[in-house]
């Protein structure tokens, strides 16, 4: 008998498209592995298996064990299934258990490319910052100085899609100052991404930040940050 995690994996594999898989692997890079299954299909598989097994009614520990198993798999679609499950069945619920779970994923290095990292940021972390900043911000602060690239990126990237972005400028400035000084491209690009969105509220702040950190910004960061500045 298959476990829910094994069932999810096998159904996603059955839906795989070789051409789509090779395209995604080439687009994302980072030596990812893909089954070639789109987000709408992944979502439907997650919902079907969750309903069949009553997953959302199981104890938190049992649910998180399934999600850990999915996230540690080598294929992108299995990892995205774990993220989509939290988005579907933990939306609006206590943020702290989810933040602890996600921290574990980063600590285990199960998130190792920008695609999965950014999906997690936009789908899970951005709403947490809006809804539960008192729980989310201390965790993101710890991540900001983490040596692991993707943990550090995830400390800042969620703010780009926050409805409350204008309320967090002090945090954004502090986190951005840390990441812009790092050598990794994807730490720097998270700064450009967030500054681009914040420029809608205060373009002068963005221009000043770019000037003050001109020794560390790259042309890619400048281009992104100035996208909405004429």
C-alpha cells in the first residue's frame, strides 16, 4: 500500500511530459530534475490525494512528515506539491509551525534553486508577513545572515509581493544592506526585485540605496530596481 507521499509522487510521474521537463531544467538550471508537470495539475493531484486520505484532518506531525518526504525528493514537482499543500490547507492558520517546517527544509538543503525558493516565498511567506509579522519577521531576520544562499534569499524575497511592503521599509533596508554585499548573484537579485516593488511607494529611497551601495550593486540589480522609475 502506498503512503500519501508515494501516491502523490507516482501520480505526478504518470502525468509527466518529457519535453516540458527538459525545458524547465534548462530554464531553471541549478541541476534541477523535473517531471514536466504544470502547477494546475500538481494542485489537482494534491487536492485529490488530500481528500482521499483526509490529510488535513490528520495531526500536524503526520501532515508535516508527508510534506518533509515530498520536499526531500529530487524532483521539482514533488517539492512544489508540498508548498501547494500548505497554501491550500494551512492558509490563515498559525504561522509558527509552518515557519519551523520551512526552516527545517532550508537547514536540510532540500531547497536548492530559485524556482522552488521563490514559489515558497510568494505562495507562503509573503502572506505570512502580511498576516503574522510578529511571527514571520524574527524568523526572516535569522535567515538573513544565514550562509546558505537560498535561506538568505528567502529572508528578503517575500517582501516583493507583500501587500504591506510599505510598512516594512526599515526591515527591507537592513536585509538589503546585508544581501547586496554578498557575492552570490541570487542574493543580489533579491535586493533588486524588492527595490523594484518598493519604488512604487518611494522612488527616492531606491535611488539613494543604489547610490550608497554602488560598489556592490550589479547592472542586473540596477535594471530591476529602476524598472518603474522614469
